[in-house]
């Protein structure tokens, strides 16, 4: 079988991405019924985290344990990566010992370089540019509540960041319309937008973006690595909070998602986050099931 990586959603054909949703739902049902499986028997996942994480770490680790395998947590502080060992060397060394590697880091090019030298599947657990694993969970969550997302309208109201880029790729792969609302200067990368063609619309008006939308998504205004820009971004994003007034403009059956961690009172109001339209806790829990399906697919 050819070696598969998962660095962005564009690495897998749409039919495989659809199959991952179905398998995620199946694995979730098995978990709820207490049916155990050994899909990762004797398999080991190495996880390199150069940025903080709660959901990504716990979901991958739990997935490996529940499937009869194991995982190893590595950070630059306690591995030789932090002391300058080349990525190319680390990729070849880990490939000789584990069955897959998950990486969360800053530069997306580092994950690409790692994958070029790895001989086991490499998973992007978030870079400055993309967060594809989160999209698997989001797409599964939408499917569970509302069925196929094909032809629906999703509104992204936040920074044109890693999550936004992955939503753009998802619009291509799952075939939905994506309206992005962000202040000028915080728009997603032009090449990523262009590649999605007329599926993606960009505006500086959050109200226009959410009108009649089926799913409203937001994320923090300052991502990991941008902490020093927090105050400047709070100013730039004034008027972009997803609150009840904004949600009221969306379709009456619209769902609300946020990859979390959320900043109540900034990008989302506490009322929306805790509203019946909000599916954020299931969205987070689905990281576990979606990534089990992903690991099974790649391994
Ligand atoms: N959504 C997400 O990736 O969360 P963590 O940063 O906690 O992993
Ligand atoms: N855009 C956020 C996502 C966190 C899961 C960040 O990169 O910090």
C-alpha cells in the first residue's frame, strides 16, 4: 500500500474523506456500546508537540490506547529537536521505531519536510497554516446533526488563520459554500482562497457572511504564536463577535462550532457558546472518533 500522509485535507480524495466520516460515526457507536476492538494492536504513534494542546493530545493518545496500541509524547524541550537535530534526521529515526507520527508545530514547511523524509504516515496536528484533523471532527459533527454538508453554506467569522484555511480546503473537498468575514489585513492567504474558486466568498461584514448560513464557525482572534498581537487584534476584530444577534441572521436550524479553546466575550459570546445551537462539546469529543478513523485509514 502506498504511503499516505495527512498534512492537509487535500491529501485525501473526497470519497476517502466521506468514508472517514462514516467510519468515525461507526467507531463512536462501538465506543458507546462498549464494543472493544484492537485496530491499533501493537501500533505506536509518536506525537511531537511544539505548541500547547489539550484536545489534540488527549484524543490521539486515547485513540491509540483504546485501539490496543500506544503513543509517545515528545516536545522540543525534551527531545533532540529542541537542540537542533535536523528534521530530516528525526523523520528517519522515528520512522524506524514507530508506525505513525503526529506533529503540531509552527511552520507548515517543517511538517512537509518531515513527511518527505518519513517512511511512516505523518499527520498534521496543527501548523500555522492548517488544522485538518479538526475539520474531520467538524464534518462528522455536522453530518451527525444535519446530514450531508454538500451544497450548504458555512460562515467563518474570525481571523483568516489555520482553521480558516482548513475550512477553505473543506469547502473544496466536501463541496459547500464558505462565506468568510474578517477585517482587512486578517484575510486568509490569497493562493488558498483562489484555489477554491467560487465556493469561497470574503467580506468585511459578518452580517452578510452569516445570512441564512447553515453553520457558523469562529476561532480565537490571536492564535498560538500571536500572543503579542492580542490587544491589536482585539481592536481590529471589534464587531466580529459571534453573539445572539449575529446568530439570529443565520438559518433557523444553523449550528455553531468552535474548535476551542474559546475566549468568551471575545470571538464568541458566552450565550452562543452555551446555546442549544452550539455543538462545541460534541465537536471536541468527535476528535477522538474522527482521528481513530484517520489513524486506521493511514495505518
Ligand atoms: N482544537 C484543538 O486543536 O485543541 P487543542 O489545542 O487543545 O489541541
Ligand atoms: N487557531 C488556533 C487553533 C487552536 C486549536 C491556534 O492556532 O491557536
